């Protein structure tokens, strides 16, 4: 699969994540049909347009992947807070904010 095809899948799926929710790098990789490729998702996010909701992607434990206090971590935290996500110590409660697509979305909308 080409880099542009992967980037297109990432963009499409991130477009489905509703405001006020997050997805982990690993879940994003799974939904793209690339299980075990969480690091690749991070790499893709650095090359995709700034117009996608990159701020809705966090580590599997809910932590923001950027170093706490860095400009990017602060930007991501601010964007999440504006969407109503509670961020404490640069960490999001995955129990409350993780987006889990419904069966219809998985079967009919995801680009496999």
C-alpha cells in the first residue's frame, strides 16, 4: 500500500471521529486495516494536512504523545478542551472519551 493511500485512509477515518472524542494510534491503525502499525500512524499525521483533527489522536493510555509542556502538547490540550474533553496532566480518560465506531460504520464506511 502506498504512502498516499495510507494517508488517505488516516484522513478519512479521522474525519469520522466526532468532536469531543479521541482515538488511540493503535485503534487508528486497526481501523485503517494496518494492525500493529501505531507508529506509522504518528508518522502519517506529520505529513497530512493541518486541516484534519490530528489533536484527537492520543496514546493508548490516554496521554498526549508530545512532551508535556511543549508547544504541540499545549496546542493539542487546548484543542481537546475546546471540544469538551477533560485533560488532566496531559492525559485523557479513555473510558469517557474513546471513540468506538458502531458496527454499521465498521462494515459500511471504513475504507478497507
